[in-house]
């Protein structure tokens, strides 16, 4: 047999072949949380990371890249290689709100959407040792001394900031906004009595020594049955925070599908659902075309809200 014939024979038998196509994932995956450690997004990421490891068979690490209302870490992911190894976990602020507020090097169209994790109502809270026992007491004091009372959030243009603006406008009061680097720092400012109040997600009520004055939900929360809704108090303020996993635009469809399946599987695990419930969060999964429509719809709705709000 000639050399040429031998090569042809081995090729036919599959002995000689091109390089095998590696199956995703073949290396470590990184969850980038654009907020400080200890906040609500960070807590979710650290619950999900070990489940993703089990499902995908690769290590998953959480890395906090805080600053500029979440836009520093978000921009890093927007510019990462779209191969499925760098993922962003964040609420809507850095992706859906911030691009409408300032000139950023990225926009919503720089991302593909992997999955929505949950929906969490916003609350308005004070420290447990605060003199304010009710929302009306807080409002009365704010009206008596405009600009005296303040509130902390994770940053300008975050959902909590919009709730703070909603409280100011809804009650006709003047509050001072003190943005922090993330939810954890905002809570430190509240508990350290640096600020008077903080609008944040409902899960913070279970994790910190606070008193909740009102909740921005359609109905009272099962976890906070004694807390009135803003609507009960005469202010039409309903706002939830949703957290999602994103990836840089342009990843292969099969990689995105595999990550969406991992997210759905992880969030459907009873232990993960319980961990989210312990954070007063309800798992609410969206993937695929439904998620695309949801995020784009939120982008339109929040852009209209921002157009009518005075961002301070």
C-alpha cells in the first residue's frame, strides 16, 4: 500500500482527524458582581456559584468589581470575550437605567440575556434605633425641615434611587440623596446613622437591624405583614427590583442555551429557592425570547420614568 493510500485509509477510519471541538465549558467561569461584597446581588451570586459548578462541571468564582453605581464592573463584562466564561450578575441599574443617565462606553445592546433570577419589592426603611416609627412621622419631620433628612442607595440611577425620588415627589418633601458604592455600603451608612433612611430590596429587612416604614408593592408582603404599602398610605409607588445574569453580546447560541439551562436548573433546586426565600426574595425565572422581551420592555418603561424624574 502506498503512503497516500495508507493516509486515505486512516482518515476514513477516523484515525487522523482535525483538532476536536472543545465542549463548553472547559475552564473556570467568572461571575462578575458590580457591587461590593455583602450586598444582595453578591449574596445571590454566592448561592448560585456552587450550583453552577455542579451542573456545568467547572469551577465558578465570584468577583466583585464595585464603583460608579455598578457601571465599572458592567463595562468590564461588556468588553469581555463573548465566550461564556465572563458573566454579569446585577439588578437593572447598570444595564437598563445608567445608559439613559450618562454617556457610557456600553449600552443594553452590548449584552445577551441569560436568565432573570427573581423579583423583589422595594422597601423604605430606617435604623431600628431611629425616632421614626411610621412613614407619616418621617414625612412630617421632612416637611418641617426641608433637606434635613437623607437617604442612602447603591448609587445614582439605581432602582432604590428611583424609589427615593418617588418618595420625595409623592409626599412633596425634600430629601438629600447620599449614593454609596453598593447596597452593603448604603446599609452601613444607615446603620451608622449617617443617613436617615434607605430604600432597598425587601431581603435587607431580614438581614439587618432595621425598621421598615413602607413597601413599594401591589399588596402587603407575607414576610412583612404589618408593613403598609405606599398605596395604602396614599402614594402611588410600586417598584420591584429584578436581578439577572448577562453575558457579552455575541456568544454562541449553544453556550447561551447551556447557561440558561444551568440557571434554570440551579434556581429550581429547593435548597436555592429556600436560600432566596431566606433573603425575602422569590425566584422568578425567565429565559430566552420571554426574557429578551421583558428586559427590552423594562428599558422602555424605565427610560420614560427617568425622562419625567429629576435625577439629583
